[in-house]
């Protein structure tokens, strides 16, 4: 359930996105707030500026949280973001241990505003294969603990 406090922080994420545009970057902004609502970190999309396809603000903040926050603190934080995280960012957010995500625009709404946002090609995948060979380093890693 989205609260009035959530809306305040979400508006700040939208303002970060607007500032990104003013700086010549793509219109995506995010912030990470602690359990008491204190803003811990902010980021915006710098994919073009950095020539880095992973320079999404959600991914930057997931990395920051994984490095800088204790797991129990990360689990009590909320990421506020101007658009629903993409698959890459969603995976990173889960792995970072963040507790919650609140977003302003859903992916479907973003695609309505900019149809090219949904024009990603489908990745061709084949597998699984070589189970007996591929399991050896995995089992060794987890045996070592």
C-alpha cells in the first residue's frame, strides 16, 4: 500500500528524473530511503553519458546498497523510482536484499509514452547442456562454503 510519505519520496525520484533530463541524460531517477524515510542515496540514468548499458539508477542503487548496507538494514529500505525497474534492475534489486520498490510509471505506461521503450528484441537461448561438466565447479564452490 502506497502511503502519503511514499508519495513524497516518489515525487523526489521523479524530480531526480527531471534533473537527469536537464543534464542531458535519459529521464529516469531513483532514490533509496531508510526505514525512517531518510534519503540514503540518489541516482539517475547515465547510460549514454557513460556509454554503459548497465548505468540505470536502480542498478546503481542496488550495487550501493549491497556494498554499503548491512543485510538487515537493506531489508528495511525502500527504492523509489520514476519507472518500473527493467528485468536487469529487478534481478539486481532482489539480489541486493532491498525490502521494497515503489515506482511512478509502469513499464506499459512508459511504452505508451515512448513506444521504442518496448522494442527490445527477444534473446535467443539454447540450453541447458553439459550438466555433468557444468556442475563440477558449482558443487566445488558450495562445498568450500
